[in-house]
C-alpha cells in the first residue's frame, strides 16, 4: 500500500543530524560579542595613558569581530537546518527579546572599528566596516523594537508578575545606534548629510528613551511586589544599566559632533543637555548598580550557577563607563574620570569571569545542550486568539 509522503522536520533530516551543535544556539549568544567589544571601545577613552591599554583594547575589538563572524555563520546554519527551533525562539517570550542582541552586536563591533580598530585596519577600512555594520544593526534594531513587543502582545502568553529586564533588550538597540551613529558624522559631506545623520540619531534616542520609560516601571514594580527574580535570571537586573549608560553616552556624543554640524544655539543646547541629562541618569544608574549587585549576592548565596545571563554583567556596565567618560569630557570633573576607571575595572573583571565560565561550559558541552526551563520565566505558548 502506497501512502503520501509526510513532510520531514528539518530537525530530523540528514543536514540537521550533521549539525547538532547549532540546534539550541539562541540569539542570546550575541551578548558575548557585545560584552567583548565594549571592553575595547570603553578602554580607549579612559583618562591618562596606561601603557598597552589601547593595544589591548584593539585586541578585544578584533576578538569581538571574530566572534561576530563565527556567530553570524552559526546562526545562519541554525536558521537553515533548524527552522523549527528558530521559530520557537521567536514564539518564546523568554528568548524573543534577545533578537535585540543581534543589532547591538553589529553596532558594538562597528563602533569599535572606528574607535580602536582603525589602529590595525586603517581609518578608511574602519569607516567602511562601521558603515555596513551600523546600517545593518540599525535596521535590525528598529525592526526588533517593533516586532518583539508586537509578538509579546499578540502571540506570547505572559502572566502577571513575569516582567523581566530582558524586555529591555529590543528597546535599547536603537539607543546603541544613537550612540554609535555620531562616530560616522565627521566622515560624511558637510551640510545636510551630517545634519540628517545626527538628527536621525537623536530621533532613535527618543525611540529608545520613551519605550524604556514606559517599560522600566513595570519591571521595577514586579521586583518590588513580586519578590526577587529566580536565581538564574537575577543577573539580568544589570540589563537596566544598558539604556541608562547608553543614553548618557549618546547625549555626550551629540554634544561632541554638534559644533560645526548644527547652528550655534542648537550645538550649545546639546552641550547643556549632555550635562543636565547625563548627571541625574548616571546617579540613578549607580543606585541601580548597587541594587542589582545586592540581588546577585543574594542569588549567589542561594546557589546561583553559571548561565549565559552572566554576560549581563558586561555590556551594560560598559555603557556606564562610556557614559562616565562623556560626563568627564563635558564637565571637566575629575570625579567622573575616577568613576570611569572604577567601572572599567569592574567591566574587565566581569568579562574575565563570564568568558572563563563560558569557555569551560563550552568544553563540557553544557551550553549547546537543550536548555532547561527557568522557574518563574515566561513560558512559550500558542497564539492568542483575538
């Protein structure tokens, strides 16, 4: 008896069986790229001249470029051979927000090319690379900022009390574009091209800022009324530092490039705004850093083990470093130089810990196995009916 052939899932086909390693490779892996790139670019603007620091920063940028290339290939294979799992990530409210990490990884590596990578590849190549990565990263970031909240509203099933700092990931991506874009402004023809890019970055600053302002109270409220996050998710509290530090960095970059690009009063306004906005936001960021650290210490005492959420300790802290550096430039206060150095030391320590545990878990095969459910995390579900 002959029956119609049934379609075969990509997960069990020959190609899938040859590539089991990418079966569970999620978009959260781009956090490794972000955390590595920020070590290089943040170190470039530290006060003083520490021998070898810039060379080390350029090496970190080169490593982030290699990691980005490897992950882009691996994620492409994931989509090609494991489309069922890739779609599952989009329908999983715990995984979908991490698509913002793809945008931020592209942007972080692109910005690092102009900041420190130019020492090794030259200014022209650095600008060309940043142009490509900035364009792609901005497009992905703006798409994620709309698509992920849309999926959360109409496809995901999120119960009260499941608010998570991970929700900020797609929303902060346009803020990274806003902070990185001004690096390309001086390389454009004078006049409208420079003005257009600068004001586009200001617009993306607004997109991310207001989206964060309406989301952060939900996350803070859940923390106060719903109790501590599960230990495995506790490091994600550091993600709140991302929009705070990155927005301070962005307004500082606006003030850096505005003179000669915008008329005098507007350029002066950006200089004032960089200080009036950056100082209170940095104050709140320091308060949140202390709060998040206290929760992490508590979770560690309760047995919190390593997971990829530990990379939350890197990029968000790095944005606070660059934000402090911007305030140091525009206020001239030594206290912000000291804050930059202290936060950078914390960033390097966090990167070393996260990288060492990641390498160890990779060698053991634990990170490429099927992920186990995290208690208290939003659960993937079928589509909502409307």
